[in-house]
C-alpha cells in the first residue's frame, strides 16, 4: 500500500510539472496538441482528445511532455500562425519553459508548509545521539571511558556527530585487528625488529624455533572522514594494505607478547605486517550538562562496535504560528536545496560513482519504507524534496530538458535570431535518447540495489 502511495505521489509531481507548462501555454494562447503523461516509448494506455488537445497516458510512467504544433512536421497549423510556440515573443516562450519547474517549486513549498501546519514541526536534518547504557559486549576501553547516561555525542575524531550514521561509520572503519594496516607503520615495525634482533639476517627467511624480540604494540593512525564522505557524496578510500592469512594468524599469536618463537618459517617483513595491524584510536567528545567533556581514547571491537545502547533523536523546528511555519519552511527548503545543488555538482564532477546513482524505483522503495516506519508526514516531506529535485534537474542546461530550452533561448537572444530548427531538433533528439539510456541504467542500479538489499 505504501508503495502505491509513493507511486501516486510521484505521479502527482509529474502531472504538476506538465500542467505548469500546459496552463501557461494556454494563457499565452499557444496551441497544445498533446498532453502526455509518461514517456512516448512503448504502448499507449489511454488516448482521448478534449478540445484541441489530445491527452495520453503511456506505459513508461517516468516523465511527461506537452507537445506543440512546432513539434510535428506534418502539423496543418500554418507556419506563421500565432498559435505556434516559435512565433511567440522570447519572454513568453521563457515563461512557458520554466512553468514546469516553477510549479514543482511551488508544490514543494506548499507541501512543506502543509506538513508543518498539521504536524507542528519540521526536521532540521540534524540528529542528536546520546548514551543510554553499557551492554555486556562493551569493550574494556569503553567501560573505562566514564560515559554517563544522557551524554550527547558531540564529536568523534574531529567530526560533528550530527547525523545518525556518523558514530557507526567511524566505529566500523576503526575496528580493531581488521586485517589492514598502513605501509608507514609496517616500515617502522620492520626497522624496530631489525634493531632489536641484530644477530638475525633480515634478508633471509627466519627458521622455525628462532626466538624473536618484538617491539611494543602501537596504535594505527586514527580514521578521519570528510563531510562529503559522511553524507555519502564521496566514498571513503583507505590506502591501507591487506594482510595475508598467515600474517593474520601470527598477529593473533603475538598480542601482548615480548618474545615470539617462530612456528612457521617467515620473514621480518611478514612479522612487521603482523605487528602493524593493531587498533585505531577513537577520540570522542560528549556534551554533559551543556559542557564539552573529552573522553579517554576508546577502541571498538573487531566488528566495529562499542557495546553501548544509544538513543538517536531528530532535532526539529517547533512550529506554533504562521510566522514559525514560514521561517521553518524557508530553512527546510533552503537547506535541502543547497544539499541537492551540492550533490549535483559532485555528480557532474565525477565524485559520485555511477553505481551509487539511483532513481525512481529506489525513491519509491525508500519512500514507502519512510511512510511505513516514520509516518505519512515524512512521506509528504520526501515528496516535497522529490519535487525540488525535479525542478533542479529540469533546469540543467541539457537539451531535452527545460534548462536546455532556456539555453537555446539565451543563444537566440545573443545571436539576435533563433537557433537553426534542424540543429535544435537533432541535438534535442540526441540528448533525449541519451537520457533514456541513462534512465535505464539508473533503473538497473535500483533493481540490483533491491535484489542485494542495499535499499
């Protein structure tokens, strides 16, 4: 049922977008031949002519369009007819083109205001993570850290803990004895091994039964994540080197040992790897009674867990008056707009891997989950965000999108004459098919993510 609700909500946004084009075109007395819901690929499910406009519903419900006589080479409307889109002043054509994204912007704002007015609050997109109690699985360092019930996690390794996954991301990447280590620490341990065992030839395999003096255990460098990595716009890439199975086995045998008897012939380099895979320190600052408190360094276990029970609470804007509603809506729309535009910039810069891009299928699945687990108001807010996203995507200066038409209008104003109609048609058709290919790829990503339970 929730999936059906999300499909209906997304369909509503598509309709809103196309109705924006339709009504503004009609206001300027531009003839609209077709109003299509869905993309004209595959079978047409519904077709009915009302007045001068034919309304269609296509099987591929991933978009929509408004078609003018200018789009039909066989149209019987005279070339010089004032009903044609191309014969209207540039400013009228501009308003028709941007009417769709304007409708999406207005819809997004109205949905947010409606939600705030009924729900009496709006999310700030920040979260508060607080400590509740220690679990039996708590690591010794966590038990000794002195956490108190109600402590709010403020910083971890220099990053603000203002998203629900910041703490878990750091802990997982800082898990102890994870089978990876840095080349710098390997080189350091190799130098220390040679210095402590000067009678052993470092270039030869060390024989079974040889006693080796081991250097003191040392922490690995702490993990540091950028803001882009924390919000998912950039993948964390470690430069650490994996250990072999033999090196891992030796690592497990030498913990806390000063002298080690070689059981399997090995090398100083293998021993250095075993010594270098240890623990990554995690530095945490909490807020306690409004004051910052730096905890002693803690070390997660091998699974990247602290062994605590925590509470995660979303910070909300309270909305009691119309003034509160307007201010909260402004901040909510502004914050999410900035995040979307930043994400689009990252996407075009190639910072977001193609396999991590998702579309309508993923949005529908995530939206249905949000409605089921977080309520209808969260679903409405997601719909508002999707509406904003549709607006920004359609404003991109790509032929076949609204922004592409605006681009051609700008070129027309600079040149003092319209862009060659044939050139416009060829370029628009090319990018239209490229967009279809891209959409198919995104749907493929969505299906793979569904099958592998990534969404």
